[in-house]
């Protein structure tokens, strides 16, 4: 659940947001989520650990590159 993910990842830093999308038809989660941390250092802390296991499942992590809203706005002009 979202709360379990937040709790797990909070050991690495301050979790601002956790989004775990669910499939409307099946009611099950889609097997991916987004975790937003307060700082880049928090993200760095997550990737210092080789293996992440939650409820017996090995998690595969990827860092998403992002652009701030102001950067997206400037690029579209």
C-alpha cells in the first residue's frame, strides 16, 4: 500500500509524496509507483543500498529525471 511504501522509503529521507496507481478493472496496483523525496540527497541515500525488499518482493528502482514547471514553461515558449 501507499503507506507501507512511504514508511519503507522514509528511512532514507523525507518522503513528500507517494503515488501507487491502481488498475480500475482489476483493482490491483500496476506494479510501479512514484516516490518524491524532499531533497536530492534523500534520493542519493536510496540508491546507496544495493537491494530493496518490501514484503518479500525485490524492488527495482529507477530515478526519473524531471524538469521543474518553470523549465517546462520556458521550453514551450
